[in-house]
C-alpha cells in the first residue's frame, strides 16, 4: 500500500499513519508509519500488507515557532466517512495548521 502526502504549510511536519487490520468491520491498530515532510514538500509512504491494509488514523505534528501543535483524526470503523475517504484516495494534502483558539482569563 502507498499514499502520497503533500505538505502545503509553511512548517516542517511529522505525519503518522495508523495502520489496522479489519476485524468484524472494526479496526485493530497493528502498526504505525511516520515521515517528516518539509514545508511545501511531498513524500510517498509505503504502509501495511495484505492483512494490515487499512489506515484507521492520521496524526500531524508541527513545531510552529516554538509551539508544538499535534492534531489527529482516527476512526474505529470501516464504515465511517473518514475511513472511506482516506482508504479510497491515494493523495493526502495537509493544507493548514492552527493553534487552539482560546482566551486566557485571570
């Protein structure tokens, strides 16, 4: 299995794919694959095998000028919209990253 990942941000990113085996329409995570991609860069990642063929989650981590941002999306079922999309498409584009939108009050 192979996916192409494009980093369309201005930051170095680390992308982790969570690869799972499908058991009774539910995912059982068996392995992870991690790559680093430079700003506006592109890399291909080879993952899985005949048994562990499904991506059940993606995590993106970036150091944004001293603030580490880590965000992920995961699914436990092959029937979720996220699972269908990520497993049917060949290309993953990371288009943007943002920090939390919070207000600190004393």
